């Protein structure tokens, strides 16, 4: 059973941004519209969330990920080309995935231009790191939407998010190994002045002894629009992170 603090109180006006499976998130519509910018911590090889955000809100976007470089994207495309010619199971889905991966470097160069920036800096720790306050200063402390997907390092910046929470219109964050950090997450939720509007379990990760996921995505919003007093999870817009496995049904303490 997940703590009751992990459960949204109502159903809210949500929209899905990003891919149908891993890489897509549900966020509250008004927090999207009210944002003067989007700041994403963590990029990997998928920027579909950022692309959809930009379609709805043509605002400045800054993505921070020090692990992604031109050379790694070119290598990924080259390996994809090799796999393309060795593909045995020729179907539309596999071909589309391969084509998207093959042109990933071109798509990267096309999207990250002008006011949409990828900065090769880490968050919080290290010589080439940047602090959250420095980023907010660049946006002149106007409300931004924050996306956090940094593979377990999110716990290092929770205090910073709390300290500068007044400058966020919304937040989506992936919590990893939640079985080890439930109290930290509960404290974070209780201190945050944004409302918890959605939670989704990552079905590709392990389940704990209570059959609860050890990785979840949580979405928060400032002054969200309530559409119903009853909550239904998974949401109709939710998709399993891994399409090869069933969606996880979440259970909460009373």
C-alpha cells in the first residue's frame, strides 16, 4: 500500500504530453498555459515531452543533461543503421522505431534551436553543475514548469524545489526507489504549495513485497482545475511505461 499522501484528492483537468509510453507525462492544463518557460532536468534520448509542451506553449525551454553529446547521438544513429539492415521482423512498428532512431541527431538539431536549448550542465553537484536559483534568475523569476527525471538524484534537489516553489506553475517528477524514500517524499508533498494532481506507477520497474511500484511519476500544479470529486486511477490518458507489461493498479492507505 502506498501512503495516503501519494493519492490525489480529486480528478483534475489533465493533458498528456510526450510519447504514449515511457517519456510521456500527464500534467494539468492550466499549469501548462500559465508557464513562462519550461525547465527540464534530464533528457536522455527522448524529448517528446518538450516538443509537445512547445506545441501548446511557444515558450523558452531549457533542458539540462550533461550526459548527452553530439558524439553519443551520432553513435546511436550509426548503430541504428546497422540494426536496420539486420532486422528480421519487418513490421510497421519496428520500422518506425528504427527510422526515428536513425534520424535522432537530425531531429535533435532541428528542435534544439533558438529559445529551445540543451545545456550540458549537471544539477546540484559537480564542477560543471548549476543551481536551481541560477536557472530561475535567467527566467527573471517568472512562473515556470519544471520536469525532473534524473534517475534517483531527484532527492538531492527536493529542498531547493521547496525553497523556490513560489516560482513554479507546475511540476512533474519521477521518484525512484520509493520504498527506501517514502518519508522524504511525504515530507516534500506536505511542504509543497502545489497540489498533487496525478500519480502513475512505472510498470517496467520492480514491485516491492506489497506489490507496489518502486518508481512513480507525480504531477503537481498551482491552483489546478477540479473536474470531479471522484478519482479514477489509472487515468484514461495513462499508458504503461513498457507496453509489453500490464499497467500497475495503485493501492493507498486509508
